């Protein structure tokens, strides 16, 4: 059996730190020197792992998707029915949406979307989220034998929009945390189920 790559293991260990720095400083203000300092490595180590700062940023975008889906999979594995799984996912996202501030990396990527590589990475991330959410919605609806008026495609995009608005509300402190959680949970549940359960 092949041994895991040391480079892959080191990237995986450092990516949460890289994400945190980009979320705090944005793309333009983040320097490789600052990334190295926060990661407790020399800059040349970062350059062995990624070709440049843009590659580090692209990896951060991908890690935001992958870490979220990994967490979703942990939640889904503990739920015996699709309805329980969807309810658990909505409750989790309502409580934890944006808690680490990684949405700032996404917002920064949108600002930097004139860069073709960053545009492709953020587009791919959104498409992957959409596909994952749409699959969960369709599975839940098939087993519930419900056909709400909104397609699963539109519902998935609406939930992505809801998450974005929830992050704006968090960032600007427009609602108290409990109000934001309730707004997210009720709206997402309504979109998915077609009722206010």
C-alpha cells in the first residue's frame, strides 16, 4: 500500500491556517511572509507546497468546500432517514453558518473574479455546493413523495443565497445570533420541505 505523501499531509495540516489568514486579511493584503509566520514554517516551505500565493488562495477556496462537505457527511452518517438528515443539516448550518469567517475568503474571491483562475475556482466551488445540496433535496423529496412548487435546482440556489445573506447578517451584526439562526432554519426548511415545519 503506498504511503501518503508528506506534501499532501503538510498541505492538509496548513490549509486551515491559510484559510484563516486569507479570511482575516483578504487576498491582496495577505503576504506569503505572513502566511509562513502564521503556519510556523519558512516561506520556502510554502513554495514547496504551492507554486505561489494564488495557488494557496485557490487551495483555500477548495478546502472551504471540502471541509464543509466532510462535516456534512459526518452529520448525514448519523441519521437513519433522509428527512432526519436534512433536518440535522439545516439545524447545523443555522447554528454554524459562517462561524469561522471563511465566507470572507469566498467574498474576497468574488472581488478577485477578474482573475481567470480565481473565477474558475469560485465558480467550481459554487457548482459543487449546488450539486451536493440539490442531491440532498431530491433524495428527501423522493422519499417524502412531495413535489413542492420550487424545483430542486432553484431550491439549491436559494439555499446558497440564504447562506450568503446569513453571512452578511453575521458580518454586519444585523440580527442577534439566535435571530439569525432562526431565520436561516425556518427559511431553509420551508424551501426544502415546502412548509414551515
